[in-house]
């Protein structure tokens, strides 16, 4: 933040006013008249300068800049309106992929109103207990045993019904609500894992997704540690899933963060593996236990020979690096059989079960444990629950 502040300060004119609004948001007020061409050049230069990498402890850290602006009197006749409209333009730049400059337009106000409404609804939803978790089993391919579950958040919206993460997680990440929501997911999932264990079921690995904002939040490590202690879970029972593309944005910083979790005994899985163009040298250095093969490769297993070759090569490479491989999105027996041939360790997908509530998982685990001490009989279990 200090580096960005210094960069912006160097571009300011004597009559300009610069301030930090909070978090990673800044405002720059230009009071001296400026032509349209000059304004375009200035905003473009600001974006370029702010987005340059920052050197921290001899490591380059990437920076993105989403810049929105409004102009008096066309876009507002008072400071409050101008600031609100610049903020709407900034969020429009973010939603357009980031690293963009966008001037306010009236259409952005309607969208900003929708954003504020959604933010208020999400805050109320967290307070009223509208969010819930479903769990998708993770199966050891050779034995067919359930060895873990992935916790997946849902929103039981009072008007729109059950909403899947694709409808709200992106907004939660942008607005900062991902932090309280993510902590709720973590605590709830740990509580559920402890409840299953205290009922006499064998210990189960609980996998939880970590977003970009959470991953770079210095408080995440202590939040995770508190949740484990609070519910009496061993660190090895928790696995954090982090996407390959997120880790590769700043590999050296990722290694530092991952090392801290490894020191606490917490397992890490690389999610969506195969889509982020990992440098194999970094893959060797990442302190992870498992990679999750992206569903795009799994879906083409029976139709594309190239996908077969890629999956087989990834599994072999992972095993050479002492990593386990879990395949996502497994939907057919043919896909399962191919993964078994290639030596894949685990699978997850509708072939075995869709994500279901805790009660359904409890029944599944208890039946599995009682029938042959957890030996799965080789046919998928149909759990009739939408979600």
C-alpha cells in the first residue's frame, strides 16, 4: 500500500487532493481544470504506474489497478454524487477483468444499485443463517471408500430459492464479504467434521475452498488454527483447496504462505490443476499433498485420445513428486475405469454422488462403515437431493 501511495503521489499536481478511502481503495480529486485529452492521458498513466510489480523482500509482487472516474458537472454536481459515480465506474472496471480504466455512465448506476442491494442481502443472509453447506464425497478409487468430502456453500435465498456459488461467490470476493462468509464456511465445516467423528464414524478429510482474497489475508492462518482448536480437529483432517492459477500469480509469495500452513500440519490441494500453466519447478517446490485434476480433462477421457495421454502423464508426474491425484467431475463408469487404469488415487463427481447435506453424508458413512468396515461394493450410491 505504501508503494502504491508513493507512486500516485508522484503523479499529483500541486492542486490535487489524494486520500485512501479504506482497504485497497484510493481517491484522487482533480480541482484544477483539465482537458479531456489530458484526463485520458493521466488516467492511463495512473493505471500503468500503479500496476507495476512491487518489490517486497527481494521478491516481485504483482499489482492490479482498476480505475473509475467521474467528471464535473456531466457526471454529478456535488462531491457525494461524483464520488459515488466514480466508485460505480471502478467496480465496472473490476468486473470487466481488472487493470482497466472506465469513465462513469448512467448504466453503471443501475448496476451499482443492484450491487448494493445484493451486498445488503448477503449481510442479512449471514446474520439470519441463510447460508448452508453441502458436501460432495471424495472416493478412494481402488477400495471405493469415502475418504473425504468437499464443503460447498449454498445460499437459501428467501425469494430466489437455493443459489449455487456461481451466483454469489464472485460478488462476495469483490465486495470483501468473502472474508466473513469464508470464516463461517470454515467453522461450520470443522464443526460438522467433529460431529461425524464424535458419533463414532472414522475421521474424514474435510476440504474447503480458499479464495484469492482469503489466501492473501494475513489473518487466515490464525482463523484456521482457532477453528481446529475450537472443534478439536487434528490439523491433518483439514485440507485447503487453492486454484492453480491463484498460486501461479505470485509463486514465491504462495510458497511462503503454504509453508506456514504446512508447518501447522494442514494439508493443501491444488484445485483445477491443468488449467493454470504451472511451471513444473514451482510445482516441485509447492508444499502440497494433492492435486485435483480439472474436470475438463475428465470429461474428455472417453472421447479424446489426447486427454487420455495428458491425464496419464499428469498422474505419473504427480506420483514421481510424491503427490496424490484426485479427479473432479467424474460422471460415468467409463471415466472411472480409465482413471483406475491410469493410477489416479481418488475421484469426485456425480458418478458417485452429487453434493448433499450433512444428514445424507452421515447415512452414507454409517452404511459404508457397517457394511464390511468401510469397503465399498463397487456401484454408485444414488442420493436423491437437489443442489
